[in-house]
C-alpha cells in the first residue's frame, strides 16, 4: 500500500486549512454548547416547575429535536427558516443556530433526569426554612442536578462535537470540510481522513481533560465528599 502522508504535511496551506478548520469546529461547538446549555436550563426549568402550557411547548420542542436527524435540522435552519422568515445569515451562523438547538434539547433532557435525583426531603426542608420555589430550584435542586449529570453532559458534548462534521454539507470551513478540500486536491483519501481521525481524537481528549478540570473547580464540594 503506497501511503503518501507527506503530500499533506509538506504543504503549509494544507496544514493551515486543517488548523483553521479545527479551530472553527471547536469554536462553533463550544459556543453552541454554552448557548444550548442556557436554553436547556430554561426548558428543563419550565418542565420542572410545570408552568402551564409552557411545559407542553417545551416538551414538544425537545421531542421534535431529539427525534429528527441533525442534518435535517441543519438544512431546515439554513434553507427553510430564511424562506419562511425572510432573512439570510452566513452559513456558519446557521450551523451555530442548528447546533445550539440540538444541544439544548439533549442537555434539557439530561438535566431533567438530574432533578429527579434530588430527594423531596431536601426541597421540603428548604421550604420549611422559608425558601421560595425559585430559591429552592436555583440553590438546592439545580446545583445537585448539574453535578450528578455532569458526566452525561460531557459525554453528550463530545458526541455532538463528533457529529459537527455534517456542517461541511453547507460549505462551512470546519475540519471535515478542510479534509474534503485537501482530498479533492491530492486524491489521497486514506491519508487525509486518517489524519482527520487523529485530529478529532486529540480534540475530543482535550475537551474531556478541560471539562474534567472544570468539574473539579465547579463541584469541589462533591469531589471533597
């Protein structure tokens, strides 16, 4: 088998493409995760508090996102919404919105499962001490739920990061798109996609290491216990 990795590594412009693609993939994933987490807190909070018909809207939204493929959501956001609402964004912005919506639904369901792990005795004790509903949620229920579901949130984050390659279908210059461009110029598919595999693995491990450090800082009380 004639492997020619040097056809990738000897070209500075190819290496720069891979670097820029990896950076864009990381930025879009982190940005979508932060925005998705904020939206997930709202969705799960509404369902936890059982706020009228808002809880049914939140449930319908979560089920819709979780039961449709990411690529369908991506095309709907990139091509369907602009036709319906009459706007046009850069494709990377459409990708960010689609990823945010996807993250929010999965994070919301994970958080909701975490709320169920907080014993009713704790919430009843808090109410007996005079704490109101929102105080009980934000000071007692939410911190414990996030701490207990943190590994699941991290796993979902890594999984969704690894699926972000679909945004290359819009022409977004992420890591996968960079690999496809280099492959179209060198015709060395095995070498190119093997390189992409290694980069995705290294990025995933880096994310895991960073999030593990964040866990130690955020939940020192849990680690100490």
